C-alpha cells in the first residue's frame, strides 16, 4: 500500500506541476496581448491567474515582453508530504513586430 500511495502522490505532483505551467503560459500570453492597449498588463495577468485558481507571484515587463511567476497550492496529498506546499512556474511571452511589406 505504501507503493500505491507514493505512486498516487507522484501522479498528483505531475498533474499539479503541469497545471501550474499551463496557467503560467496562459497568464503571460494574456498580459502580452494587452501590452499595447493597457498601461497595466500585470493587472490583466493577475485577473487571468485568479480565474485559473493560481496566484500571480511576479510580473515583469521588458519592452514588448512580459515574464510572470505563478504559484498554486499543492493538493493535500502532496502538501502533507512536502515542505514546500506550493507549486510554481515561470513563463514569458512577447509581441513580435510584423515587418512592413516593401
């Protein structure tokens, strides 16, 4: 039974990490998409993060790029077994200027 519990915790960890990585990508893309229209794209990032049940831990703007750090609570089965009870991921998205036709 210990092997089953360990396997379940491993699967839960992989799923939690994948969910947080996907949310980070989505949040970064949403913020980058607002760069030219919104003077505060990190506010958009925070709203998208909240809508996806994750926390925006960091948001940096560098020209036409946005980098975000996302955190989320681990499932209880993992939180009890690990000292760090949060999963985190980083993502970066940027606008790419389209060349003008000559």
